[in-house]
């Protein structure tokens, strides 16, 4: 039995407000908080590559004494945590979508662990033939490069200009750091890469909040 609440509003203005509210609700479900994407990766790069710079700086002596394995172990642990957080956020947002969009999201999500598994296999085979400073550069440059390429691929798949441009920025930062050499690469990626992601996440969050407030004012 239908009640008055089930019937559509008779006032056209009220109907438009109802449509706007439903659109806003759908947008919040399909567009997860940008901080869930940028903060985990930015924090992982800032901390992980910061430790690499402190242990393997351009100078001969470490700036902070620590075991050789600690920086890379910390970096890849944080990258794994960041991957889980972003994967869960993506699955939740795609859970409201069916069809080809959901498949694209799932396939793109699987590309990240498979890409880093390939990196791990290749870098492990090559690391024994390199000195410690170049070994660190190999692991860090490959991980950042793969991240940049996957971000660009995600922007192309989802037609997201911001995501594509972020991938381009990551590639540029990685190239600058790689040409600068061991030690400097970690510093460049930690500050420009990790810090840049944290700043981008904050700006994106503020923009999303501004759009929501604008829609709310527009409905009044």
C-alpha cells in the first residue's frame, strides 16, 4: 500500500531538489574520499624513501645509522598497506556499479599486484650483480616508474585527467631522481613524490567539499 511519502513530490522545485539529493548521494558512493588514495601512497613514499635517503645518501657515510635492509623493508611494507587501502576503497566504490565499468575496475586493480610481483622477481635476480647504492636505486626507480605508468593507465581506462596527469608527474619526478643518481633519487621522490601526493590529496578533498557545499547552496 502506497503512502504519501512514496508518491513523487507535486512541486517541481521539490522534485528537482530530490533529484539533486539522489545525485549527490550516488556521487559520494561512487567517488570515494580522495584522501584514501593519495595519503597512503604519499605517506609510504615520504617515509620509505626518506629512510632510504638517510641510510644511503649521496655521501659515503649514512646520515642515520640503521640496518641496510630496514629502508626497503619499510618502503615495501608501507606500499603493501597502501595497496590494500586503495583496493578496498575501489572495491567499495565499484560495488555500486555493474557491467563493463566494474570489470574495468577489477582488472585494473589486479594489474597493481601483478606489476609489483614482476618487479620483485626481476629486481631480485639483478640485485646481486650491483653495488648497494645502485641496488637501492634499481628497486626504488622501478617501483616509482611502475606506479607512474599504472596511474597513467588508470587515467586512460577511466578517462580521469587528474589521475593521468598525476602519473605523468610521477614519471617526471622519477626520471629527475634517476638522472640525479643514488641517494638523490630517494630525496627527490620522498619530497616531490610523497609530499606532492599528500598535497594533491588535500587539494582534491577541499575541491570535493567545495563542490558538495556548492550543490547544497544551489538547492536552497
